[in-house]
C-alpha cells in the first residue's frame, strides 16, 4: 500500500470492511445510474476523464508527494451522478495504472463518492441563488478544501477501524499530507467555479439570470 494514497490497495482491509464497502458503493450507484439522459453522457465522460487523469498529477509535500483527487469538482458539477464517474475512474486507475486495488473498489468508491455528493449541496448553500463572481470562487474554494479533508478523514477511519493491522500511524501521516493538498484543490475548484459562473453557470447548478438553482 502506498503510504500517502487515498485509494486503498488490496490487502490492508479485512473482509468485513471490503464487503461493507461494496454494499455502500452499490447503494450510491443505484441513483447515479438511474435514467441517465443522453445529454448527460458527455458531461459524465468528461468528469470521469478528469478524475482519472488527476491520479497522475502529484503535488510535492516534503520528501513525498500526493495526487489530486478532484472529487469536489466531480460532485459539484455532476451531483448525484458523481459516484458513476468516480467508480468508472477508479476501475480505469486500477486496470491501467495499478492504482488502488480490485477488492477495495467498493471501499474506495464509497470513501471518495460520499464527500463528492455532499459537495454539490454545500456549494449551492454557500454560493446562494445569485452569487457574485467572488462569492462563487470563495464557495468553491471552501468546498474544495473541505471535501478533501472529509475524504482523507473517512479514508483514515476506514484504515484504522477496518484494517487487518494497526494502521493508525499510516492513517495519521496520510491525513496530514492531504491537509496540504486540500489547499491546492480548494484553489482549483474556486477558480473553476468563478470561470463557470461566467460562461456556463448551469454546470454549477445555478441559473443566475433567473435567480434559482437546479439540484439535478
């Protein structure tokens, strides 16, 4: 297992944690795949690709590095479809890059998808119905930062309580590293939110001209 990977590989978790992970992931995927419209497919494919590629973008922190997650970006743009993009991206990462594991696909999907789903609602709550450019950027920054923190915390909890060994030191070290990454991801989502507000606010669930939000 890579020490600073937020994708848990095969081996560290016990059978109960692995089983629960697949159950939770399955429950998250049911609404994600339900009645996907044709016009949603390009958006889902684009965010799947972004999530997949993010695993190869590493941020240097001291003697090591961590990779981007971008689950906040996926969640804000895709809403309830986020687990679908994340699950497909994780499968591609495991098959093509050897990143993560096969037995832990359920756990990793659940760990990364749950904060992504919350990101959409939190962003809309912070930005308001008719946000200014600055407010959208601040909301995006806070959501991007907070989503990574929550993702790292859930991942650490899974290692501590579901691991076959004592992974507390590994979990704590990983969590500390991702505190720094959270700042980077906050900047990414903040800048992206500010840009999309100007060119295509509906991608953020906003209809600025009509003063309303969409929660698809």
